[in-house]
C-alpha cells in the first residue's frame, strides 16, 4: 500500500528536528497495564498476570487456551499490547469446577506468569484504566533544549490524541480496505478483520477533525459548541449513526471535515456504528524524563501514564522523529 494513504497530521508544538531510535531492544519499551480492579481470589475464572517479551497478546492467549484445554474465546484480556516490547497484563480463562493447571510451566523467554489467582468475572476488552509506559529512545541527536521545551508544554497541555499508525495498518492499508469494504467492492466475513477496517476508517475521520482544529490555531482551546468530556477536555466525533452532539463553531468544523469523507461517514452509519466522542487531547500523568549521556550516544528515557486507548507514540512524535527498529532480543 502507498504511504500516501496516511495523511501527515500536524503537530501541536514546534518542530525540534531531533531524531532517535525507538525499540532498538524490547526492553526499551515497557508497558504495565493499570487494571480496573484486582481479582478477588475466587470464582469460575482463572486470572493470570503475565509479562511477555517479544510476543503478541493473541499468541499468548492461544498458548493459554491450549494449556487449559479450552477454546480461545474462553480466554479474555483487556487490550492488545505491543509485540516488540516488554509488557505486563492480565488474562482470564473460564475454568469452572475444575482444578486449574500450573500455568507457570509455560514460562519461557517470551512469557512469564507473575501471578495466578481466580475471579468471578471474565476480563473483557476495555476493562482497564490505562497503561504505564517506560520508554527509552536511543541514539538521540538534536537540540536537547528544544525537546525539553516541548516536554514541559506536553506536561501542562498534553498532546493531540491522534490514533497511532498501528491502528491504520502498514502504510495505512486498513484505510483502503475499509473504504473498499464500505463501498461494497468486497465482503469481509471475519468479524475481527471487519472491526479492524471499520476502526481504521473511523479513526481517520477523528484524526482529521483534531488536525483541522490545530490548523485553525485552536490547539489547547475550547470553542463555541464544544462537547467536553468528564475531564473538561473538548471531544471530537467517532463517526456513526445519530446527530453530532456539538453545536455552533464546533459543529461547523466537524461537519466540514465529515463532508470530505461523505462516503465513509455514510458507510459507517450503515454498518451500524453509533455516534461517540473521544477527547481531542491526551494528558499524560506523572510525565518524567531523563537524559543519559553515554560515550557512544545519548539516550532519553520517558515515564508516564495514559488512559486506555491512548497512544504513547502521540507523545514521541511531538518531541522528535523516531525510527523504529525490529527487536533484537
């Protein structure tokens, strides 16, 4: 797919011209899930706290299902985590009235069971508060002062809450697949693939609304007719059936962007998705950073937390251009 399928969405802060390498090693990108609550130690579901290293979430779930002798649909988790990283997250397995096997026997270089207990409920997608990130960017080149200045602004005002590139597939291919699917050029029977394509199209429209606000000089500002979330941050539409909730200036801006994607908006409505809202800004909690001057290169380590569904890459893109390498561990 052509790289041009993904627009160059504008940044909120000045270009630093700094560069660095992201995920040179799995240990450079660490993620810890922040759960909604802790398991109660009894119930029909076995809950496992697992650290994975260089493995994707679905593959771990498949291994757990095989070990438990259940279908993959009986394994739950709150969200997908990066493969080229070291991440910690909870999984649940429906195992009523049977003694659970010792899942620690699955421990290897790619996964480690940190805790095994029981709970009364299955872990479902979205059942988490957020994620904690510890990210090391290596071989950083550029003016540290410019990076520090942007990080100070980010700490106070946040970053555009763009959906990350992984939402759109390689080169934005999921956007084209979603467009073709909605246009009736081909049918998708696989529910997971259909969901991925719909999400990509929906996310494209959302990102374009956020980008338009920035282009109009509205970053960090509320405008007439905005719909604010519980945190007081203005929101933008996740397209679907129903009228836009915004009014006045906000409605005009959102309608103008939607008109540029009229066929996609119509397709999303006919696909049965309901109109929703998402914050236009992501405000990282407990943002800290540290420079490490080494003989051969300079590294920058970032630590912060974000709500569920928000992307750490939205912060990185505001401070430097990062080249992502395949993991070497």
